[in-house]
C-alpha cells in the first residue's frame, strides 16, 4: 500500500468555494501524480491512498480506480510548473478516521 501525505486544504474542490461544499456536492477529490501512480502500479502496489496530516485520517482505494476514466479525472499542470495528476472523488475511497488526542 502507498499513502501520500496531504493537508486538508489540498483536497481538490472542483470549483466549489469550500471543502464542505465540495464534499456535499460529491466533487471533492484527492490527487496523486501520474508518475507516482505509474511507479506504484509497476511495483505491484494494489492499494493507494492519502493520510491527512492534521488529523491522521486515512483514505484508501484500489489503484485501478485512479486509472478508470469513468471514475477519475486527469489534469496536466506541467506547463505551470506542476505535475500530471489523477483526481479521484472521495466517494471511491474507504475512509478510516484518525485518532484524536485530547489533552
């Protein structure tokens, strides 16, 4: 399994103003760059996901979902100094809530 480390503000909102709006409208996505996904696939990794830094929430999905054109979106930010990314809506991830420490 491969887990990318992300912050909550790195959720792709698909044009929505807030994360809450994007989640409510089922357009919130996590992105993983194309190169990393390709490497993980070649290594035989079957599950990929995101671990949220602030709260240790984990989102896991089958790597094939990122390559399914009906489920995911591909965007190329190479011209702007970024990377080629695949975006998968949150509803295709298994959500594992993180542990909260109360002091």
